[in-house]
């Protein structure tokens, strides 16, 4: 099964990989060159940048007479937090316990309710009941920062502790998260990239690595590091994470070399 990757997702990956060393900025010409290497034409780049500007991911910012775009401060923070999930592969244990987020939003501010649900879902929280969300307790610092950025913390209460319900935790996790969909997403990643050639030159490494990282970026958010003790045996996330690590080790440096040649050559 192929993984569909949108041009705007590739642009976000490129900024995460290569713009932060350039003061969070890329010129239009540089971005077009990088995307052209990935088979994306200039018209699609312009359309995708427009969408990212509307979402306040990118901001128009000319420098030294050159047109370009910079990451917004919020986008820089999100990418920085994403680095931890992507490369450290955090995995909670049973001993870490659970973080429970309860929120209550007045009907007059129901758009905040939607924003809270969307943000908690994006961070990998499971829904235990209406207005009650759960994740490994290790996610506390990250979720507080994320909700603070969007002005949502005041609507929430946080609790940390053990699960003391009558049911089996593993069964409850299947109710709180769609583990089958999660496992399928991991399987799709393996199917799409298991045959990636790593004995390649920097140009091909770049063309392979950016899609690999783009496809992987969302997976650590679907799975917020759930305890392996309560996951199905031979959890698909382990093989997918090992594959990503192998590809990352083999391709990241040569891909960076080619990207820097495009940016400064």
C-alpha cells in the first residue's frame, strides 16, 4: 500500500531539516530547488506555501532583497518538540502511570472544545469518555506546552496516576485508541520503505530520505509511546521504528550534504 504525501508536508519536513540552521528561513528560490529534486513543480510549491501561510506555519519574510519564508515561532516550537518524538523514540512503562486530561468548555466558546479535541488527538491522546482524555504520564510537559501555546490550558484539569478500573488495561486501551489502525499505519510504512536502497549517492539519498521522514513524522503522534506491556505481541510499531532508525542512520547525512549544496552551491 502506497503512502500519499502532500507537497505541504514535504515543505514542512524541509524546513524542519534544513531551515533551522538558516535562522528558520529559506528563500523562495531555494525552496523551489529543493522541491524540484523531489519531483514537485513550482506551481505546487506556491499553492502549498499559501496553505502553510494561512495556518501560520510560514510567514513571508524577504531578506537581503530575496523573497523567502520563515517559520513562525509556534511552528519552530512544534518542530522542536517533534524532534524528541521522532528521534528519541520515547516509550512509557506501566510504572510511569497515566495522564488524564478533563476539560469543560462553555457552550458560548464551543470552538475551543473543537480546538482541544483536535490538539489532544494530534498529541496521541485516547478518548476514555466525553471530555476525558488519557495518555502516558510521560506526555505531561509536552501537552501543557502545546495547550499553553493555543490558550487552552485554562479549560483543562490534569490528573496523574494508575488505572484502577475493573477491566483489563490492554482491553481498555483498545477502547481508548484504535490500535488496529495504528498497527496498519506502521505496516504501511514498512511496506512503503522496506526496499529503500541505502547504498546511494547524496542526491538519491535526499530524494529518499525526505519522503521517509515525512511519512514517519506523524506516526509517533498516533502512538504516544504506549506501554509495550499492554500492546499486542509483536507490536508493529517496533519493526517500523527499527526500519526508520536504519534509514535515518544511512541516509540523513548524505541527504543533508546534497541539500546544503542546493542551498549554498
